[in-house]
């Protein structure tokens, strides 16, 4: 077996492609993604106008088989909507097992899908790959983290969903004082304010050293909604430069975990 | 004014706001010493709604919270803002523990503060657009025709009508009530499905008809008020007189909440449905080159009818200054403006002319079946546009 696969840069197989499909769907707000296979796991990254960077990360233990050649970088650009379409090729009601092959630089990504309820049916997909664009390196170790917030994903989704759609900026105030989290939106003529104290049930952990006021485009924050819907826990981290990192954890039935991660750049104060 | 609405009543209030939102674009709030009144009027001023929330609707009610000697605090806010504060009424009682409403006469904001589960506090600062109140004068007690019905009976009856229908006609006699989506005039061929539902008096909780009549009113508002009654599980009382006089729908539970929905009525087969749908239809017919003369003659007659009716209707919603309201006739619905009296009398505003008729007569020759474009040898003033 090793002889057969070692010629490939990357091979992986999975019993159920459903969760992977949902995970990729949740970051599919751009046409193309950067596909990166590392020894620890698989990561797909999309960027929205250099303002939002979203990644889906699937740790290697989610795969029944997972091989990446050590001596090469497995990094390429792929059309993520085509990829999700292929994963869902048997329809939403049919779960299928999945195999992925990537032979070498420039070759297409091969997908072999087999529906679970039908035998002798198999789909081969070849998706063309491109040379990866450079992606923003947003994580800066020198900038200190000022606040970290762990929330229940469903409750946070309820809050975000209730915000007025017509306004475009959202202001998040974090403070060690009560109310610890305050989310303000400005509508056409009205102002709405949501206060969440750290004692609230939806807040699982809260740490904030100094009061901070952050402004983002509401549209950017709304991009996490699909990921929130499939996740159980959400972590918000804010650095002193205003960069917001949102990490979401998806727990599968087999206790394995998949993650999505969003970096959102702040709006500059005028 | 400051008041607290307990959790279960927040849902009722949310349903109220959503029902009012289907009537008008502005919400008028007036606080009196023992109740709060919410009112709205639709854009064409043919439908008005008033909901009275009594003192015991609230767990705490302080009319004189900010200052003592105010008669009635009034404000007008945009309905969109109100809806924003009351999203998803169905789930509201699960999330919201109580609601605090604050209205300071010296502030420009009306404050809705929702205390939710998990210790979350949502505060909406809603801009006050105006400090006027709006009030309609109508009668509901001294009318010959009264019907009380469970909302389910009427909802089920309306279930038989199409979404595209925008008016219904109620034909009442002491033997039966007929709800239908068409009138007696045969000219209206635009309606493809004609529906008619007959309900016998014993189906209603009470049924008193003093004068046989038929009234036509808009379905959109009727559906909205039935939805409101359904949400609160309360019966609907209908008080009305004759064609042209407003019909008043009353939904109340006797203690905490009382809602009046007033709909202008007209003769069957005229109004928006006729004008909107028939226009397209007549255009189509013109393309088919059928002889239009006969039909347009009928239309002229109907249009006159229509404009007369509009004049009658405009009587229903007259804006009159505050000091005149006392001697006003009871059945008229007036807009009472306290701060600024408007002296204009709407009685003489004619219905806007319908351009459709003129076009038909200006280009009449072109649409006759005997017309041959080759016989015109004049200068081409406007060439045919590209087929693209």
C-alpha cells in the first residue's frame, strides 16, 4: 500500500464526507480557497478583500488514512464551490465515503466518492488546481492579546441574528467592569445596545485586562453565521491592535473535532 | 412614563406591534394616566388600528415618572424601529424576562429595554419622529349590524381565497353571511378564480343584522387582524353599518388589552384590485386589436363610479383641526393633530385621473381591427424602436 501511495504528494480517506462538506460550506463566501495539507491536518483558507480571512482546519485524526510527503509543500489553490459541489454530488440525504489524491504540483485533485447506501456506485472527480496566492499572515506574536471570550455558539448566533440588518458597523466594547461585553449597532436613526455580563450562562470564560472598544463591519462579522450554526463553542480573541480572531469548534458524533477560524480586521476610528 | 411589561405580555405586545406593522408605517404611542394607546394608519388612510393596553397589562406602570403634570405623553416612531425591538414574537417569551419602556417628554428617544435570559440586556433607543397623536373618530356601538365570531371560523373561510386577492366583499342578510372575492358587475374579467363562502348565522357566537348590506374591504388588513386575534386566541367582533361606512373589528380580552381595527368599506369591484389588474389586462387586449369601444365605454362609467366612491371614501379619513373634533359627525374618522392644526379640507380633492382612458382614445385608431399602417404616408415622427 505504501508503495502505491508514496508517489502521491497527498492522499487521504474518510468514511463520511458530510461534516467536511458542512465545514467547507461555512467558509465558502469566496470562489477560491488555498488548500494546504500538513502533517497535523488539512487546512483551507479563503480571504475576503484582505479584511477577513477564514480557515477550515481538519486535524489528521478525522481521516481514516492520511499521508503527506514530508519533503514537499502541499499547497495549491482550488475552486471551493466546485469542491463542495463534488462532496455533495449524491445529494444532501446521502452520505458518502471519500478518498482524496493529489499526485504532484500542477496535477488535479482527485476525489473518489462512494455513497454509503448504494454499492457499486462510485464517482470520480478531478478538480483542477492552481498555484496558490500568498495569504495574509495576520497572526502577530508581538502584539499582546487583551481579551479572550469563550461563548456558547448557539446563544451567540441568536445575538448576531437579532442585530438589525440595515446597519453596517458594529461596535464591541469589552471591559473588566460590568457590563463586560456590550455590543452596539447604529441603525438609520436608532441605536441598539446588547449588554452581556460575564456571569451570563452563555459566557463560559471571560478575561479582559483593560477596557477596549472595537469597531467592525457587521457584514464581516455575519460571515461567521454559517460556521456558528454547526459549531458548539466559539472563542473570541482580541489583540491590542484591534484584530479579532474568532475560533469555532465543531464536535462530531465520534468525539473528533474540526475547527473554523476567522480573522477580522477592525474599522479604523475617524 | 415608565412601565414594565412582564414576560408573557411581551409576546402579546410583540404580536400587537407585528399586527400594526401590517397596517401602517408609523406607530403612534400615547401614554395616559391609566393606559397606553398604540395607533397606526395605513398610507392610503383606509385602515386604522388602535390597541389599548390597560394599566394591569403592566407589572409596573408609572405615568408620572419623569414629570408630574402631563396630560398625555405622545410620540410617533417609525414602525421599522418598533419591529426591530420586537423581533420574532413567537420566541420572545422564551428569551425575554421583562421589558421596560421609558418615555421622557424631554428626550428625543423612546427606550425599550429587554431583560433577557442569561442576564443579557438589550436596549433599543428609538428616535421619536414627532410628538403628535393621531386619533380616529368612529362609532362601534350604535350600529345595526354586529357579528361576533371565533377567529378560527373567519380564518378558515379566508383560507379559501387566493393570495393575489386583495379585497373581499361581505354580503350580509339575517339568513346568511357570504364572503366573496368578486362583485356583481360582470365587467371584471381579470379575476380568474371566483370564490364565495357562505356561513350560516348559527356558526357565529352572536349574529345581529339590522340592515341587509354588502361591504367590501381590503384583505391584507383583514388577514392581519385575524392573525392578531389568532395569536391571542380571542374572538373577533365586527360592527358595521352599510356600504361606504367604516367597519370596526374589535378584539379584546376584557381586562388588559382592547384592539380596534377600522377598515374603510366600498362598493364591490372597485378599488386597487380593479385599477392595478385591469390595466394590464386592457393593455393586453389592445395588443390583440380587439374592438375596445364597448368595453371602454363601460370603463368610463365605472371610473366615474370609482372617483365618486373615492370622494366618499376621503370623507372617512378627514384631517381636521383639533377644535373641530367635538362637533364632527360620528362616523367620520379624523386625524386630530394637537400641535399643529391643518386647515385643509380634503372634501374637494378629486380622484386622480386615470391615464389609461386617454391613451386608449388618443391612439384609438391604431387599435382598431381595420387599421392598416400602410395607409399612413406621412412623416415618421418617431421610428419603431429596435426589435431588441
